[in-house]
C-alpha cells in the first residue's frame, strides 16, 4: 500500500461512516503499519487526528503486536 492510497481510504471511510469509521480506519492503519512501518502509520494518525476522533493511538517505534 502507498501512503496516498491510505489517505484516500481513510478519507473515504470518514465520509462514508462518519463517527462509526473507527473500525475501517483501524484496518487501514494496521495495513500501513505492516507495509510502510510504524512511523508512517503514526504520521497518518496525527494528520487525521485519529486518536482524538476514533481512539486510534499511535504506536511507539519498535513496538511489535505479534
């Protein structure tokens, strides 16, 4: 996945689902973390203010959920 595609998918989910977009956005963020790394995912979380709006918190670099 490219960051431009991730931005588009996040914006689309926000438009389509509004306040209920958190689950769809979380899936995109997880895919970004896997494909592009934690730093890029955290950048998107900050850019779209996802922590405040959807309770999607940034991860610390080097953290692994596996």
